[in-house]
C-alpha cells in the first residue's frame, strides 16, 4: 500500500526525534512492502520565522489531504514574547481544531525495564501500571474566548471555559469504546463541586453510560485525581477528562511512568486521519545536542499504524522492538539508571530499527 504522511518536525528537538521516527517507519515499509510518502509541513516557530504565522492555511490543507500526520514538537524561548495568537503553540491548537481532532489518547505505561526511572517507592509501583488518559482536545479553556484589557488602570485577562453536551458526549463515547477493550472501568475527572461546565460534564458522562451497562464509571475530582496518581497509580485504567485537566494530568501520568520521553499520543476525530505526536514539548534546552529520547515519537508512529492505517502487526513489531532495546540495557539520558548503557537520539533510533 501507499500512504501519504504529512510530517511536521517543528522546533527544538522536534526535527531530531522525527528523523528517528521516520527511519522506523521506513523500515516497516521495507518489511511489509508499504510505501510511505512524506510531505513536510512547517508549523510552530519555524513557520512564524518563514511566514509570520504559526500555521498557514496551505499547511493545514496538506495535513487534511494526508492519511495521517506525524508531529515532533513546537515552541521555544525565541517566540515566547509574541502575542498569544502568534505563538508556536497556536499552530498546534490550530491544526487540532482544523482537523477536528477532539480526542487525545495518551497511554502511560510503566515498562518493567524502567522501574528504576520511576520516582515512586517500590511498594507503590507494585507490579507496575498501565493507564490511558483520554483528553478532550478541541474545547474548553484553550479554545474559549480570550481577552486582555485594562479596566480603571488595572490590567485584566479573561479566558472562557465552554463545553456543550455534544462535545462531552463524543469524547465520552471514545473513552468508553477504549475501556471496552480494557478493564471496563473509566475514571471521569472533573471539578463538579465548583464548576458549572464540570457539572454538565458529569451528567452527560452518566447519560452516555446508560448505553454502556458493562462500563463502570467512577467520578473523581481533579485535585483528588492529581493526588491519587502519585499515591496509588495502579487503581487507574482509562481516565476521561476535559482539555486542561487532561493536559496537566497526562504530564503527571507520564512522569510516574519514569519519563515524559516515553509518552506517545494520538489525536483522533471522526475519520481515520489522526495526528500523532509525543506528549512532551520541544525541550529547547537540549535541542541539537543529540541526546533527546526519540521513543515517545517512535511509539506515536506505532499508534499511527494501529489507529489510522490498521497495520496492527507492524505496530506490535515497533512496541516489541522498543521493549527489546530496553531489555538490552540501552537508555537515553532521561531514563538512564545505574549499570545501563547510555546512548543518544540517533543511536537509540538505530537500535530500534535493528530489532525490526
Ligand atoms: C500538550 C502541550 C500543548 C497542549 C501545548 C504546547 C499547546 O502541552 O500537547 O500537552 O496544551 O495541548
Ligand atoms: Mg501538555
């Protein structure tokens, strides 16, 4: 088969990790006789530098016409002082919205090989954990009306948090469908004791649950969820939550698995077209040093093969190759522990390719 993949290297470590991910994809192509055609898109700081905006309409069109989009990361100190609508991050929000990717899936798994990198105590880790954060991605606070003003000489800023029932319903269905293939338990995280939007969230989740009698729903307040994630992460399986809570909790979930450098993500909508990116950022402090961990991006490629291209076997191959490399004791700096062999970005990519 022929697949058209839009590639967004982005800023910071983005180009380095995407290069490794493409090496892996090409190896899969060779092995299973598929051709991946890549079209590079500028987004983020590199697009601001070239076109004055973080994402052009033309770039978005290329993404829309592709079978899937692979993204590194965007942002960096160089663009930090630009006004909100011109920041690199706005490109990311724009492509998610433009492709209507309302469901962000972020699996956080503790690899047994990486127990040493987990910051939690042994008795909390137990035999490990395996959860998926299902984050609403195109609504809520990040997309509501924003304003900065001066009122009576006092500076004021406003962000608005809006959800309608349809937005809540569709993301709930995504979470329940995923839960059906797992332990059938969904933790719905909100702040219903304070926020109106959370109260709507909670009632819609329970309405949808009536169509899923096999799924157990546990409501959890977000502050409690943040605490439970480090107190007893094993209790979680599917975590369903709104945009900002999901942004924060998915970083936390990744950290208890050892490193954010291991956390992949898929952003999906109604069609097969998805956006695949590591959950971590552009890490400008280590950009160009060749030390970034490419595994989250390579795992994102695996998610792309599974969710958008229906190439499950190839996805399994990648997951197994990564496990093998970890078992063989190779680590990038972020997941390094005593007695292991430290490697850089390119070497990690090569080791994974060699296992395929
Ligand atoms: C993420 C990032 C983005 C987000 C930023 C860069 C806009 O933090 O993917 O989690 O908040 O969604
Ligand atoms: Mg984030």
